[in-house]
C-alpha cells in the first residue's frame, strides 16, 4: 500500500498526519514515532519499545526511556550470582 499526500508545515514546523496514515500505522493519540533523516527524506516510523540488550519486543520492563526483557533480566541475574 502506498499513501502519498502533500501537507504544509505550520509556524512551529508541525504537520498533521492524515487519518488514513495514522490508521495504517496504528497510531493512536499519544503514540510515539521515530523520525529519521536520510538524505532529503524524513522517515516516520511507529516507535515500538524493544529490549536494549537483545531487541525483542515482548515481556519488557521499562526504566525511564529504556526497556529490558524478562529473558535478559534473568540472564543478568544469573551472571550477577556467579
Ligand atoms: Zn532482551
């Protein structure tokens, strides 16, 4: 699916994402997005929390802006007890 639209930025650089785009990405109110500049393109991706150590996205425990999964916590606990 390709969705392409032209929007104007306001005085603060804000752009409203059309409902069609938000719906396609599953972006609800307050959802986090990542913006990446590649050359002259800005890539907007739905931010999915992931483990800082292994990258998995399930069974996460968050501390501030970081997250670690249960498996990595278990592995770290076993390492610490050696
Ligand atoms: Zn992990």
